[in-house]
C-alpha cells in the first residue's frame, strides 16, 4: 500500500503539539519512512534541544534529513527542497510511503509551491548589513525591512537574523523586495495531503512547552551547548546557534543571563515560535485540522491517513 502519485502525506504542527507520537501511530497502519521537515534537527550534535526522535523511534521507522549538516554551516529552503525530493523518490522506489513531518512551515511551502531563483549572495552587502545590525539591533533592521518589503517583514520575527539579513541584502542589491521574486502563478511543485495538529487550548500548549524545556535541561541541554561552544569555531550569529533554546543557553554560558533568565527567555521564545507556526498553518487553507489535545486525536490522524490510503477491500 502506497500513496497515489503525486500526493504527499504531510504531518505539521507547532512545537510540542504531538507530531512524534502521531507519526509513530501512522507507522502502525502504514509502511512509512519519515522525512524531517525541520530546520534544526538537520544539525549534528544538537539532539536534546531540537527534540530529535529517540533511538526507539528511529529503530521503528527510518528517518531522513536528520544529522545531515555540521552546525558551522547554513541550510536553505532550496537545499531542503532538493534533498526532500531525492528522499521522496528513493522511498517511493522502495514501495514505501514518505511521511513528511515537522514544524518548519517555509519548507512545507516550498515543497508545495517550489521556489524562485533568487539573486546570488553578496559578501560585501552581507557584511554591511551585519555591521548595521550590530549597532542598531535586529529589531531596527526588521523595521527597515517593513518599510521596503512589508510582505516579507510581516512573516518574519524581529530577531530572525538570517532571513531579515537575506531579504535586506536582496533589496539593497537589486532595488527589489525579495517578495517580488516569488511568482504566485507558478505551477505547484507537489500536491500535499497536509494533516495539521493545532491544539485548541493555547494555555495547555504553553504548559507543554515549559515542561518540555525543563526536561531538556534535566537531560543535559547545558552540557550539549557547552560542547558546541568548546569547538571554538561556532558563534551566536550562526543559524544553528540561533535555534530556540540554544541561543538562550549560549548567552547564559557567556555570562549574559542567569540560568533562570535563560530558561524564561527560551520558554517565551518557544511560545512565540509556536504562535508563528500556527499563523503559517492557518494560511494553508487546504490543510486537515486536528485538535492535538482532543482525546481521540490519534484516531483522527489514523482516519485521515485511511482517507488517503484506503485499505484494499
């Protein structure tokens, strides 16, 4: 039993919404291999703070696009699209169903819509923007982006250094906002069956986020960040170290914050991340919404899978 071409089965949701448990439930009823749709779990040596699937889950179901990149390097949406398409083809060739699971909504977007060719990076412009950001702060750079490209600024957090910097680099290099390079009339890249786990009770989600971060601390997140810092070649402007949780503990280890302050900031940042993820999801009108806090949420997920992959009669 495999997914009819070219539809792809996807499971999305904000952080701490139960995606891992739901994906394992799907594995009970469908021969799947999981492709991770996540901009943090790609990094090697970053396991606790990214909540990577544990050894039991990996033994049960093959996982792809985990641990594929050293934290010193960046990873783009275009790279994800190429890697995901390769994994999808390989999995389907083996007669299995690819299940794309994660919370990086930009990756789901490029998987569905494709991605436009963007101007090449400019090291000179990038250095100039970084210098301005150091003196003004990234929220001020976000405000500048809102002036020249409000469409892009609206979907970016004020401290999203990588994407704000890239958008400003393109604007100053071409005189055009990055949003103008995206063609709304481009033919879709893939057809998705997107199951979206969206907890109805925001307070319960916030409590889960707090509990999960405390568990990460108990499991050794500080030691994990210390090991990254001890390498000597990483810094807090890298996308890997900017990941939620890592940047706050990094600041604590540099003496900028107490551990309690770092904890509070990490939890607040994770809540903001969840809010942005839900905003992205609500813009995807064709998604199939399941309240992940409902008692029968897992059964609903299985029903959705059955609607796409009905058992032969």
